[in-house]
């Protein structure tokens, strides 16, 4: 069995993405969603329900009384905070893997994923893009999910990838392809297909290092995730040696017409939103 066949077999063995979260995202994508429909979906998962109530009653919100009703908590939190709580909760479990291969940076990988998702949201709002926010947050949050599967196969090969990147001769993705014959973006797209995500999210994951190769109808989303990925690295949420070799940064800034003043505003907004998201997701920011 070839290395690629072994990796594909590992992808096939991955548990499905939580259906409760999938269904909740579909409801939350509707501008005028019904709270009762959302509550009916969420209440079947005790862990999700507990997390929602825990967040609503946390010091972060400082409510004067305890909220014990799931419906009341859903109304109070609203779509944006529910989306972040549900997706980050599901994704954090996916990124928690043994310390081998890429997962030597497991905690850093998770923080980078979360930072990329927040940065993508900030970019969307700043540029006033008409792209579904659920789609942006999901694609950005899961853009590096391929590393989760590859981590079990690259513990020995990582030592060959690292010097190629550190020397500046190859981008991280180019080094992966040279040593492995494929890259984490390709594997990530196969995972997203298995999880039955829409084509736009699959494309954004597949082409987050090469957005110009994305199908035209999905290119803007891929560019947004690619730029968010680069900016997350730039502000200190990197992923080990991967963070040393981001390509195409300047071209993306130019295409999206982002100047120095835009960047200052974006980074300030990012820090504010990142702090909020870390509170919602229950992780430290730093």
C-alpha cells in the first residue's frame, strides 16, 4: 500500500463531523431562522446544551441571574456567538491528537486555526463581502485539518520537510509535495468531502495556499481564507515551520485593495474579536 493509500484509508476511518453542528449551521445560515427549530436540533446533544448554558452563565456575560433554559440561552447568545461556540467546540476535538508529526505543534495548530477563522470574519466585514459567515468561519477554521491525519504519517519525513522550508528554497506546501507526493491541503479537502461540506468549503481548504487555482465560483472564499491564514501567521499565530513560508501575501492584499491603513484597522479589530472568540471557545489567548 502506498503512502497516499494509507492516508486515504485513515481519512475514511475518521469519525463524521458532528451532525448536530452541521444541522445547526444550516439553520443559522438563514437570516430569519426559527429559534424553536434551532433548539430542537441542539437539545438532543447534552454536551452541546451544557456548553451553551455554561457560556451564557459565565463571567464573560455577567448576567444578573442564572439562565437554565436552552431556548433563552440561544436567544441571548445570538447567531454569531452560537456559531463560534458550536464550530470551535467541534473543531477543537478534531485538532486534539497525539504528539507526533505535525501534532508536535497541536496546541499551536489549534490556535492558528481559530485565529485564521477570526481573521477571515474580520476581513469579510471590513471588505463588506456578500459571503455566508458560517461558510467563511468553517472553511478558515478547518483549513489545516489535513495536518491532523498526516501527523500520524510524517513523524520521520517531517525532518526532511523542515530544512527545505527553513532554507527558503520551498514553501511548506512545496516541501510537502516534494517529500510526500501530496500536501495537507489536498488531504484536508478529502476530509471535508467525507464530512459532506459544500463545494465552496472543500475548494477553500484545497486551495488555501494556491487560491488562484480554485474554481472561479469559489475563488473569493479561497482568497479570503488564504489571506486570513497569512495574516494570522503575521500576527504571531503561526504553525511551526509552516509559518516561515507563506506565499502570495502581497498579491492578495493588492487584489483585495487593502492598504496600510486598512491593515492597521484590521489588526486592531482582529485582536478585539480574537479575545472575544477565545472567551467563547474557552481557550487562552496567547
